[in-house]
C-alpha cells in the first residue's frame, strides 16, 4: 500500500467521521487511541487519568466532528489538539482540588481567635469545627481515613492512594463525596442557628 493510499484513507476516515459515520469513529479510535493515551499519560503521569482523558477525547471528537476539515494530516493533529485541551482541563481540576484541600487544611490548622471562638458561627467558628470533627469521626471507613490524610497530613490524591492501597478513582470519589456530605451538614447546622 502506498503512502498516498494511506493518506487518502485518513482523509476518507476524517470525512466519514465528520459526516457522522460510527464505523469511521470506531476505526479512528482503533488507530489513534494508543497515541492519545500516550500523550495523556506523559502529561498526567497516571494511567487511570490517561484512560479517562482518552475516552473524553473521543467523545469530544464525536460531538465536535463538524469542526474537522478532512485533509491529509488533519485528523491526528485534530485529535492531539483535543487531547491537549482535555489534559489542560484535568491539570486545572487537579490544581482546584489541591487548592480546596489546602484552604480547608489551613482553616482547620489555624487556631481560632478569641473573637471567632465567641462569635456566632456564621463565619466558621467553634461550632463549625466541632460539627466537622464529629462528622468526620462518624464517617465510615475508608472515607474517614481519606479525609484525614487529605486535610490533616496534606497528602495528594496519589499519595493517599499509595498509602491506603485504594485505586486513585476510589480515593477521589470518597474525598468528593465526603466533602459534599460535610458541606451539606454544615449548611443544615448553620440554617438551624440562623
């Protein structure tokens, strides 16, 4: 098979994908998902996240297929462009998660001033801290341990995964659900005292 035939095949695949041909999507996935996964893995350093990004790339490619212009080399370059955007999104998500954990840990670690300790609890005084401490104690395992490792020991998701032996996705899920539970409980308590 000549290089020219390969190029036409790529163009045909791109045109078919753009026109909504699911068979073309399957072929595009088969041929370029290893490349997309490699780029994501190199940037993120975690297989689980690279797998998630790879899936997101091909979902995004299908949804935005109308933007693809079928030319000789457009399809792989277009997929790599989508991959870079998805990797950037994931890195931004990591940074936001780290900032939330750092902020919560800083609030938890700093001692309350006399004014905060005596003030009504609307700004996160002693009642908030007592409620949070009790709620964390009442959480089941492994969620309790995961939250404590994140907030008290300031560990990253990957470090918590290594320490607990749990998959990274499980650690993230427990952390996210635990934070949602704690936030909801605080809102309920604050509403009662309002």
